[in-house]
C-alpha cells in the first residue's frame, strides 16, 4: 500500500484509465497515525507491526476499520477509541496506517 503525506491531497495516479480503458477509483489516502493532526477523526486501514504487536493492538481496540480521534500529539499520542482514551508511543503509532473521515 502506498503511503503519502498526511492527507495533503490526491495523488497523480487518480483518475487515470486502467489498461482496459475504464477509470479506476482513486486509492484511499493513508498515512501513519503518528502524522495525523490532533482533533482529526480517522479509520484504521492497516496494521504494519509484527504479528504479536498487531494482535495486541486489535485486542485494545486498534483493529482495522476502527474509528479513532487523535486528541493529543506530542512525544506520545492520546487517542479516543470507542469510550476509552489510549496512549501510544509515536513509534507504535507509526505502524498504524489510517485514512481520514469526514468531520
């Protein structure tokens, strides 16, 4: 999956015709959770951590398709996941790829 700057805009591949002449939908914009601005609501698209870490992230609520609100972005990140606030290191947040959701 291609990673780009945090929701900076569309890629140059968007709207190009496929080899069969059909237009393909644009790929979803993703970036690591560590690059999201505080206050944004995002959805987890992919966990790129080692298997044991991925399993633990899912257990605490950071599974694929989960909606997250980033509350604080400093040396560590604080996220609202369902009805709980969770702190993550910036290193761990780098392994969680997310896409923006409408405000």
